[in-house]
C-alpha cells in the first residue's frame, strides 16, 4: 500500500476526526483490482463499509461524498473498481457482467478480513443502482455480513427490461448477439454507449439519464462511455429479488419514487421479502440522491441505519 498525500481534518462533535485515504489493491480471480482504503485514526479495530459503483461506473464517479461521511462516523471504507474498469486489471475492458462484479465483492470481503485494524465481524456492504443488486445478492450468499445499504438498487432484470420501450429491447438484443459473435470471431467487442440522450440508443437513455450520469463523471474522463453490448443479453437474466429472502442481516433500501430506470414496484416487492428491512422512498429520480438536497436526505437515512446497526 502507498499512502496518498491526502489527510482530512474533520470537525465532528467538537473533536478533530482524522482519516487517511490509502491507495490499495487486491486480487479477484487472477485480476488485480484497484481500491482505496479510508482509515480513521483509532486504537481499536474498525468496522468497515465495502463500496463499488453502479452500471459501467468507476469509484471516482461521485462515491467520495458517501465515503467521506462514513469515515467521518468512524467507519473504515474500502472502495474499489471492478475488473476491467478504471485501473483494475481484467482481460475484458468495461464488461458489465454481474457474475464478475459479485465475485469481486466476495474478493473484497476476503481482503478486508485479512487487513490489519479491521474488524472482520463488522462488514457492511454498500451498493448503488446496479451494484445495489450486487450487495443484496452477496449478502444472501455470505452470512457473516453485518448489514447492507442498497441505494436506488437494481433488483429485477425482467422488470427493468419491461420498463423500457420495445424499440430499446429489440436494438439491445440485436447488439448483444452481434457482440457475442464478434467476440468469438476476433475477440473484439461490439460496443454500445453506457448512457445517451433519449434520441439515440444506449444502455441508459431515459430523459434524465445522460445529464444525471455525466454530472458524476470527472471532467478529465472523456472516453469511457461504452461497454460491450452483451450486457443487453445478461441483464434481463439478473434478478437479485429472487435471493433476498435468504438475507439474514439488517438491510437499508433507499428507492427513488420517480426512477426512470428501475421500477419502484419491483423495489417494493424485493424489500417486502427481506426479513430485517429499513425501507425508504425519496421523492426524486434515479440520479438525484447523489448530489444536493436528495443526497443530504439519503445520507441522513444511511447514517441513522449505521448508528443503529453498529
């Protein structure tokens, strides 16, 4: 690990809480994943929150404000990029594939359990949008998890697919098959945009998607709005809602009432099947809880959940 030249002094409860952001990495199925470890100063082992981003996104796309609050509360935070994204290694660049993402979350759990100063019995999983489904799935598979925060979560690929215009479904299926054939023939992907305005096809092209997504992307990132099109074939088959009954730990779900990408009815159904659920609906669209007033409302809910949890 190499220490980044960043040290935050945060005034909280009239005390100075200091934490470091440490550049880190860990192995996941022979891929070295890029990560950042937020470590508050403490003489005791720290509870930890494991975070990764949603569909096609990297950890520097607006996740720091959440991690900053959690570190301010005294939680360590491990934030990472999936294989093939950002600086993480991987044989297929920017492949959005839930099975790989879930494996990477499991690898992150193993990593923090072997990290000094971390309490391996107090691991909280955090996910947003697509990764909101990942953390629900992982928690259903790992009974050692202490809690889950699923922020505007993807819960049901079938429900999401039927939420889209039929034109998008047809173009998506065609693009996915073309990508699979191209990949087999010459190992090169056929790609689609991750996000676009409604007048052109992309994985996300609802009215608020382009501006909402791009507001999270750093100005220096200009060439990563693409992913292999086979995600159009795998996404409808991914249904975290079918696993949630197996989750044993407390879960906080924050849904968006006017979500253009994820049907609220599907999120309500998933939440209703979780034994220990703290469910909230914010009066906003999918991208609003990352910034501004809705971020403040969302992070307040998350802080209260974490305070009760640990």
